[in-house]
C-alpha cells in the first residue's frame, strides 16, 4: 500500500517535471532568430573583430614571434 506522503511527493515531482518541459518548449518557441547584418555592419564587425577565415600558412623557416 502506498502511503499518502509518497503519493504527494510523486505528484509534486511529476508536476515539476511537466512544468520544466513546458518552460523549455515555450522558451525555444519564442526565441527570435538574429537579424541579418547589413553590409556596412558586417564590414565594421570584420574590421574590429577580424574575419573568420583561417590565417595564411606559415612558410618553412619563418618564426612565430610577435613583432615588438
């Protein structure tokens, strides 16, 4: 026989799980996609942060020291 406290705890756990699932579903549904940057904004972003391209390969014999 299941006691009353175990039944109440089980119901609370199930309701908490359902609330968490509902929150995740609603949060994912309401997230708007990021707006596209204009060309001017993209140029400024690339100038400030750099591009996402890989740097050029280092020729043989060239050292990787900063230019102080």
